[in-house]
C-alpha cells in the first residue's frame, strides 16, 4: 500500500515565477493538508481540503492556493514566488478532518 | 491555539528508556495531546495521542499528568532509529482544530 506521495522531489524556481506541487493521498484517505517547513523550524499549516473544498486556512497570503480533485489528490500553487518561499512543502492525508495525519516526504522548493 | 513547551534537545544512550517532557499549562478540556516525530529527511509521522488516561502503543507510551498540564512521551528502549525531532501538539476534534500546530520540538540524539 503506497503511502502519501509528492511530486516533484526537488524544484528550483526564480523570484516572480509560479509553481505547482502535487500530492497523492494514502489509499482510503479523503482529506489533504499542506504544510510549509522552513529550515530548522516545525511545519506550518497552510490549508486543508476535504470534499474538494478548502476547509481551513493558516496564516498564508492569497499567493498560496490549492485544489483537491475528485480522486482526493491535491495541488498546491504558489504565485509570484519570493525568496522566503524557499522551504520543504509537506502534504499530509487523513480519513476525515480530525484523524491521524500521514505525511509524505515533501517537496523541497528553492527560490533564487 | 494552546501552546506547548518542550526542551530543545535531549540525549540518550541506545537501549535506555527516554522520557520526553511537554508542558501545556493552557490546555483546554477538549484538547487531545498528540506526538509526532520527524526523522531526518522525512515528513513527520504520528507516534501516539491521548486525552486523559495514559496510552500505550507499539511505538511508545504517553503519560499524562492528572491536571493535564504536562505529559511525557516514553520510548522504552531507544534505538539509533529513534533519533528524530519529537513534536508535542495539542489538538481538538471540532471546528478549526483539525490542523496540526507544530512548535520547534525536541531533537533527540541517541548514541551507542
């Protein structure tokens, strides 16, 4: 049984560009949450999707947007990239909003 | 969000028990105490959670103080594979409590 998968593994972009990160949840899971982890810090919650809707959002600007597809997979989009957006982006899936979250290995984004 | 306080780092010898403390003096009556850990170059993984009673699973034990203002994660026999950052997180089960709010955690070093 595959766990949570994320693509790509690494990504390098320049300031002002746009990026799309992808996440496939663990089999049987219907909820996807996204987190940003800066170097040396704990993950910070970006937003959560359930039934193809954004259910909750953390303190991130509108440049960060997402989508959940009918097969429960999800995308995270970041527009107008800033140097400070360089981080590890983690996707987590769960059954419902409040159960244990299973994390993927993350996508390392570097903005130059 | 209720805040947790953990030591920045701890060390342990292999095969010895490890007690990782967490203070959460502002915990509310509906907050569950969750522990996640993050091994190097991986996403976080769930360890254990509890509300009031002590909990055991195959990975660890969770001891919760009677007043619930502190808790301790117990690894009964640390191995080198347990070297990770351990996060203590308070999480409710209604409303906006579905997100995980990570602090900086405790970095556990395990030596031979």
